């Protein structure tokens, strides 16, 4: 068998000329003991502790130095100082001029009074001039949907009055007040009422029933309008008052609705006068 080749011998360590070399075959050199390596973790811990102590000492020294210094004055403000007002504060508005005071009182006091010779509606005698949420929602074509919309629009309360003048015409006036904390309920109600007043007439006109509506603005209201039908409303031909007119306006958080039914076409001036008088009371 072939023998395993021998590894080459390690080269001899060089010696200096003046180094004593032991004679061949003499006593062998003493074997040095292995040196145990130094532990490294202790040194890193000491360095970290010294760093922390240095930061703490520096912070304390800075606080002490700052405490002994005089406080630095702040620069003056760029805005000039306002001169105090002179004179007495304005007096609060009287109740007859403060609209908020008027609308926070009894809402029924703001309704137009029944004229002489007119008779109050029988169904109003037991209501004491109020309509609750459910009752007002019941005046719509879809009461459940109207109930939800009124809640969403922050309905607060509603006052109503109405009268009948012989066999000539009848009048119903409603004041619908909204809370208007997050929703402009009176504004939305006024816009929808005016939309339906014209949309209903357009629907009948397209169907060939010939219903036409004239509309005019109410002076002093900005967005208040009256609507007058010049023909009997379809389906009401056999009733006592087949002709209709209506007015819709708003003042603050109150939406105003006026409904007039007549045996003959309603005079535009008549409903305009009613609307102006009612708005003046608000």
C-alpha cells in the first residue's frame, strides 16, 4: 500500500545573530503556557455607564447655570395694542325688535288672527293651535317617509290657524319651526314646497288636464313666492272649493305655508296680502 504523503515540515523560526542557540541535542526550550483571552463585556459596560453619567452630569450643570441667569425678555408683539373703547355698551334690542325673542315665545302668537265674520275650522278647536310631528307628517302623501325626513331636518314644532269665509274661500296658515343645529330645515322646507307647487302643475299640464300655475315673489322676503291655479285642481271639481293658491316663505328658522281654497279663482292680490301680513308678524 502506498503510504500517506507526509506534510512538509514547518520552516524554522529565524534567529537573530546575537541570540544564543542551544547546541544540537541539548536540552529542549521550555514550552510556554497558553494565555487566557480577556473578557470583552466588562469593558463595554464600563464605557456605557461612563457615557450615561456624563450626560446626566452635563444636564444638571446646564440647569444650574440657566437657573442663575436673568430671564430673557421676550420681543414686543408686532401688532399694535388696541385702544380700549369709550362710551357705554349698546342696549339690548327690545322684545318687539329682537326676532330671536319673538320666535322663542309662543309660536301661535305670531299667526295671523282670524278676521271678523270668519269661522274657525272645526278640526282646529281641539288642537289648541298646535300640530305634533305625527300629525304634520300625516298631511303628506307618504306620511312614513315624511316623518323620517322631518326628524332628519330637525323638526321642532308647528303652529296652525285657519278660517272659512262663508261659501267663498278658506284659509289655512302653518308656521313650521326647525332647530337648525346641523341642518337648515326651514330653508330646505321652503325650497321643496315651492318645487312641489310648480312640479304638481307641470305634471297635470303634461297629462292634458290644462292646470296652469302663475307664481310671483312676495315683497320683502327674498325667496318667498305665491302660486295661483287658474283652473280647478283635477279631482276637486265636485268639491266646494276646487280652486287653490298657496304661498311659501321663510324667516330665520321658521317656514311659512299659506293655503287658500276658493269657489272661484283666487285673486293674486288677496294671497299676496296675506303672505305679506304674515311675514311682517315674524
